């Protein structure tokens, strides 16, 4: 049986765009995709604005009944209380978010987000009825040592160890080698496939085929419309988590169209 996972093109805006710029971007993206008769059944498109833009995106998506989905870039591990500056999973869910990015390498680097904290974020996101996009991936050092596959698989294991089959099946994993993020040095399609396949096979061993086949595995790191078609042709690459190229609406729409085209033969 061939397994059908709808590919996901996710734009991580990081700390870019205020709510006015976000509104303009979403309107233009919707217009570009509508103009291209984009089929959302073949490819899902999701945006990850700053917290301050989520409400504006929600209003627009609901008012114009747009098919674009969206989510947050991080979440608090606690539900409420005296945690100045934090935002809870329920607050994010009430803004219509479907997803939260968890454990992005920039969060791991600039904030005290260790494995225990990342597991708690995943649990908080699931408890609020959303899906976590768990980011993993080696730095240049692990790649130099040739241990990149074990490293990425290990990062997924560290988080899924305490999760049930059902919880794990709701995860989305983003394989984002740190050396490829924002550098223009994209992983080869073979290497993106190898890592995605290693992650999926490990999930299969631990949780069984149903879970392994359900989890979407994205590639992230210097994705552009020039390399997207080859990367998405890999059987275990189910879409992209895009930074820089997702700040250019024409470029993001182009990548989404390439991905949707690639599913025609899947
Ligand atoms: P770039 O696409 O800019 O390399 O960023 C990738 C990323 O970090 C997405 O989360």
C-alpha cells in the first residue's frame, strides 16, 4: 500500500514582519495561489508569524475563508500564572493555530530550551489540540564526525521516549541541519532523504508502521525554488520548513506550486 501524506510547505518568518506586513503578505499569497488554481489537497501551506501577528492572520484567514494554515514559533510549558513574557498553548490554540514549532535550533541556542523543556512544550501543544513541529538536525561538527544520522535520530528519540503512539503520530518532524540554516548551503537531496528515512525507520521500530507512516518529515535549511523540486522528489521528504525564502511571497508561492506539482505522481 502506498502511503499518502499531504506535503506541507511551512514558512517560518522568525522575527520578521509586523502585523501590517503580515496581513499584506497573507493577502498577496492567497491571491497568487488562487490565481494559479492552487490545489490545497495536494499541498498544505502554513505560515509561522510572530505572536504579535497571529491575531491579524487569524482575522484575515477567517474573514476570507483562506485555506492557508498557521501556527506559532514557540510556546510556554506552563498553562498560566506568573511567567512574564510567556504565551501559553491555550492562548495560541484560541487564535486558530494548527501548529507550534518546537525546539528550533535558534531557540535551543539563544534560550534555555533543553530536551526536558522541549518534551514539555510538545506535551503542552498536544494537550491544547495542536500539532508540534519538532526541529532536529546536526551541526557542522557532528557532520564532520560522520554521526549526523545518529544525532538527528537521537534528538527525535529524546522527545518521543515518553510519548504514547497516539501522541507521536501527531508529531511533525523538521530535519534542519544547523549548518544549512540561512547559509545558502542546502543539504543534497540524497542526504535529506537519508536523514528523513533514518528518522522514519526509527519511529517504525519503536512505534510501528502506522505511526511511522503518519508522521510528516520536513526538510529545512536554505530551501529555495531552485532546489525544492529535487528535494521534494525524495520519498521520505514530506515538505519544507522555510526561513529566508518564506519572506518573499512570490518565492514561497513558487515553492508551494512546485511541491503541489510533485505530488501529482505520488
Ligand atoms: P533558511 O530557509 O533561511 O535556511 O531557514 C531555515 C529555518 O531555520 C526554518 O525554520
